[in-house]
């Protein structure tokens, strides 16, 4: 599953980021293996996602978010 597939309010753990032009930028923003992410908001018909990583909100294009592989948090 990829980050772009999460819906508002859902949380997940980052499994990895695909190598590509945005790889270093995403890692610098905290989207590293093991990081917890939460979708805070979606904009423009899901073409932009606002995600929370380590207490910071980050805006990502849906295309970029699809390069981040995740594992869904289990519901308690």
C-alpha cells in the first residue's frame, strides 16, 4: 500500500521510499522507514495530501505520496 491511498485520519508506518528524484527530499522531511504518518487533510480531489510526520504537517502531491510504501496501523 502507498501513502497516497490513505484517507483522512488514517495512520500508517513508513516501510520505505522509492528511489527517484524526490527520495532525498522525502527522507529529509522525516518520511524514513519506521516513521508514523497520519493524513490530516486532502485537497483538490486528493491531488494534494497534508500528512503529519513527527509532529510536523507536510503537503505532498498525490504523485509524490504514491512513492512512499506504508503499512496500515491496526485498529484497536
